[in-house]
């Protein structure tokens, strides 16, 4: 995995230590190419390199043991890092995410459009970078993930505001998607040997990263516990914030 030379062993610009949650120290950061982090042209924004981002942040902050929380596309890099460093994992928490190809896994429509070979080339030419059509498609897809009407509008706006600058990383990660989930099937024996606590928290109404995906995680990890939250979809932390926070903070 490659770590770019301009970011030697330091967290991304938006890496932050959040306010204390009980006795927890909370760190949030943007992957390279996203949010307020650097966006180098031509950089390979792949799951493998995102695992390097995770390592850079944790190592820079000198964190010996962490509760690693992954949502959506951060599943592969978080799980990869955890498998490589089990002794540094207090717990692994998975929120409506994925890792390997399974019969239950469903790509959301916009993701399928941008990640299917040949189709994605035409889709990107039609949508264009930063075009109104690209933003409308992105807003439509993200909006479908959020059940609460009051929370939907501000969250979609915030994500759309960041999308144009992050579009190269978004497209490159979609290029990498099918290869990522296929190659991770080879690592299933490592998941079965992973001896750290794993908490699987999924919104039960998510049609793509759905309860069958959650149950598969619970079957694979030997020390997993499963929580399917009703009246919650893809953004389980938005639809059921109090319960999700309670489960995350009690992990490990």
C-alpha cells in the first residue's frame, strides 16, 4: 500500500480528536481525496491505500489500542488494518458496511452505474465532473439512504458540498470496488481466525448493505455480536443515533 511522500506519517488535515465520550478519546479523519484532506492528482484512491491512511493516523497519534468504527466503503480498509494488527484492536465495529462479495450484497443504483466496467465510462462522460446531473444523481442516491425527513436535507447538502472536489476519489474507489470485494474472499479464513471483539450494527432497512450482509459478518467473526436496528437504514448512525452511540461506546 502506498503512502504519498507529502504526508509522511501524519494524520490528514481533518483528523480531529473529538470531545470525550465518557472515558473515550474519539478521532475522526477524512481519507485522502475526501473532505478536507489532500487530493493529489493521479493518486490511486483504493481500499489498499486507504488502509495505509488508517495506519498513518493511528501511528501518528500513538494509539496503542483502538476501537475501530467503519461505515460503508471504510469497511475494507478498516478490516484489513484490523487483520494486520489484531493486537492493537480493542474492538471492531461495523456499521452498514461490506468487505467481500456475497450473494446478499447489493450495489446501490448510482454505485452500480459508476462501478460496472464499460457502463461506468459512458456514465462518467454523460454526467461529467461537477455537472448538475452528477450532483443530482449523487444527491438522489444519498437522499435514499436517509429515512428521517428533517435530517435528510442538511446532511445531503453537506455531502454534496464536498462531492465535486472528492469526485476523482469517488470514481477511482468505484473502479476499485469489484476487485476489492472479489479479492477479499481470499481473506475469509483470516476473518474466521480474528480473535478480537466485533460488533455488527446495521440499520435493518438498508436494501444494499442489508441484514443478510450483517448476519454473514456475524457468522464469520468468531467473537461477533449482531445488532439489527429497526426503523434505520444505511446511515444507522443518523436514523438511530442514541442507540448506535450506546453500542459503539460499549464495544470492547
